[in-house]
C-alpha cells in the first residue's frame, strides 16, 4: 500500500515540474518577438539581448523557474519589435557626456535609454557612440541649399 502512495506522489511531483516548464498562454501579440533558445543561452542572457527584464520574459511564458529553459524552446519576448524598427532620434555621445545628462536633456529615465541601446552598465558610454533616444522623432536630414550660379564668367 505504501508503494502505491509513493508512486502517486512521484507522479504529482512530475506533473508539477512539467507544468512549470510548459509555457501557459505564451501566444505572441503585436510587437512581441519569438526567440528560440540556443545551446548555452540562459534566460538572463536572452533578456540582455532584447533589453527586457528576465522576469518579464518568465511571466510572458508562464515560467515559474527561470533556470529551467531548454534548447529549442520558443519564448515570447514581450514588448519588443524587430530590430531596426524602433524609431527615435540618434544622439552621438560627446566628450563629457554621461547617460544621466543625456537622459535629463531628453526628459527620459536613464534606464529607458539604456534598454533601447542594450547598455547594462550606465557608466560605460564612449565618445562617438550612437544612442537611440526612444520616443523622440528622428532628427530631420539637413539638405544644403543649392546655388544656381553659372560657372561661366560674366
């Protein structure tokens, strides 16, 4: 009789573990990306790649244990758009700039700019770096006025 209860308990534990791994309601919506887990990836590395919180990915995929992902698993990455489709003005970092000062200039949170550019260390920006400033209109392209002078001497 005790072996029967032991096998029932093992079955219950197995079902609970499987339910923690199987995504529940992980259907992508507009603006979401589906990522297929590759060998060597962790939920943390995937979150950094897409500049999304690790727990946001776990929540969107019904993961109760973020350490339990497997190769070939399809994960919905919430709130991301395909690369290159994010709009925004491009700011080129100058000498003396800090991410904090840039954020103040555009009235944004520092982490908003950091996430949009894949920056994990707020103190690591460099002169000449191109930063996308989310939520701003791209800077208009300046065209040079055309002179309509004749090259022939008069």
